[in-house]
């Protein structure tokens, strides 16, 4: 919601026993991706539809130039959307994006015209019989990308790298031979990396290395150029979230009820260099790290703040660290961590006094949105939505047109999105209204 982080993720394992994984496939939720536009629009992938929402009004957006609201319906060709789109390198005036549907396909979308398109951005009256990219498996986790390739995690097993070809950046587009070569290989599969089980989270791309968390309990490091494994390490449970890097260390939570710190060096991490601490439930979200503080939530319903300035081994001993039972049910979504609003010299603060230390906001499986003091973990407020919250929360900063907003996604069609004012914590709108 990363991952604002968009499509419905068909993810939800509910049992892991004796190494066997059970998947819950009866639950979907909207994937919300803030777009870097003047309107601060939200791109939403939800079940069979793609649409763009104006976060100020909660209505379908028409942008500045579109003749109609931005919405694409996929039910006519059996599409289910669970992932965020990616924008491709512009060719001409058209802004093209690539979006995957669960049924092993990736589509080109002309963002400015809200239509399926070909490689040059021309609108198609209907999706082509053969999609631009046919995937070798299902996907419901977001892609990673660099200048040359797109990295797609597959839900049953494996990660594939797809060549961008003419949509790559940093090449001489006036070189006809180079253009012809790239044109021929656009969207070809560059390599496929094998895993024993599915990849349910976006891989982390860092300095030419792809870090792949898997449901087979392993974290893999892969060379992005060749797809060759550099190293792997086994942890104590399935990995369903993207690792985060800080001070040359990776941090990731597991279904083994642990948070791990993995040092990055020139070789494979060894078990004696790993540090881990126990938490109160499965971890299905990525940590948020700000100012040497790591914030994490778990399916036991706890929110944790850990001072990792000296590493994870001593984090719990720091007076800055805290762990609080939010008492609202399990927390799948990543915590939303916000600084205290800036106050200009000579002006009075226009935010609640309890926000002076910053705020941590979480959404729970029992349908509560809970605000906590960032410094102490003290619960400031809670609002009942009444519907299960599984997707990451989205923050919309204030502007001349709107107050700061927090956007929440639920699993119910009639309350797919719910918006709150940050300061008053009052509900502003729901979508559909």
C-alpha cells in the first residue's frame, strides 16, 4: 500500500504446520500506489479493476486533460489485478505503464489515456489476444526494476528477469543498430532464478544484487546481470515481506516470530553473524527505519520500536525502545511512521499536542486504525472501521487544497478505501461512497 507499495493481493497463508503451507484465497484487498502527479493521485488495483482516485474527494479522478474518469475493467478478459504498476521510460509524449494480472499476463497501459496500448502508446479498443508479456506463473507481489530489467516474483516459485529493451534507460536511441537489437528483445526473459516455494514479497534491489525473500525460509542474493546465486541463508520461518537495509545490514521478519539482522559483507553471511530477536507473532510486513529506530508490527497484535543505532543485539536494552500490545487484533500491514509536523518560526502548531514526538499508525485485522505516540508507544486514539485491514496504509501530505490524510484499505467491496484526517482522526470519505 510499499507498496503504496494498487492491485488486490491474493495473499494470506493461515496455517503452516510440519512445513506445509496453507493459503487463504478467499480474501482480496486494494493495492494503493501514490502517483507522482500534481493531483497526488492514487492508483488502485482491486480485483478486476484498475482505477485512479482523487485522494481529496475520494472520487474517480479525471486528471487535468482526460475526457473521462480513469478506470479500466478487466472482467471481460478474465484479469485479476493484485500488484502495483510500474512506469516505463517515456518514448515520446505518452506515459506508458506495465501492470500484471494474476493469470500469468502483463499488459501495457497508456496512463494519460486510460487504455490498453501497444509499444508506441496507441490505444487499443480491446486487450490484444496475446499480451505483451506471458508469465510462466502467477504473481501477486510487486516487481523490482533497474535501468535494464524488471524482476517479477512468482507466487508458486521462482523469480524471472524481463528485459526492458527499448524501454531501458541510458542507451543511445539514435543508434539504429542498437535500437533494432533492443526492439527485438523487448520483454524477453533474461533469466529465471529457481526457488523451492513461492516469492510473496517484492525483492530488494541494491547495488546490482537482488535479495529475494521466499516462502521456503531462505533469503537469496542474486546477481542481477546473470541471475546467478551469490549466496543464500536459511532463517526460522517463511519470508513474506521485503527486507530493508540500514547501515550495511538487512532487516527482515519471519513467520517464525522473529526479526533478523543480517550483516552485508563480501561473502555469505554465516549463522554466527546473524542476530535475531523474538516478537509476538508472524511478521508479514517490512520494518520501517527512521533515525536509527526500527518500527515493526506482528500478527500477535504488537507494535515494536527498536533502537538499532548499535545493532539489533542491544536494541531491547535501549531506553528509546518499546513494545506495545495495541489490543486491536493481528497487524499484517506495515506501520505508518510520521514525524511531528514542522512549525514555522512565529507560528502556533496546528497539530495535536500528542503528535509532538511523531506518530505511528497501524491497521488491524479486527478493523481498527490505531494511533500511537512514536516516542513512547502510548495509544493516542483508535477508530473502528469494522472491516479487516490487510494492506499498508498510505499517507497523503497536506497541500494548499487539503489537510493531511491517512488512507486505509479494507477487504470489503463497499469500503475498499477509507480516508481519515491525520490531525482530527475523523473519517473523511469512503470509496465507493
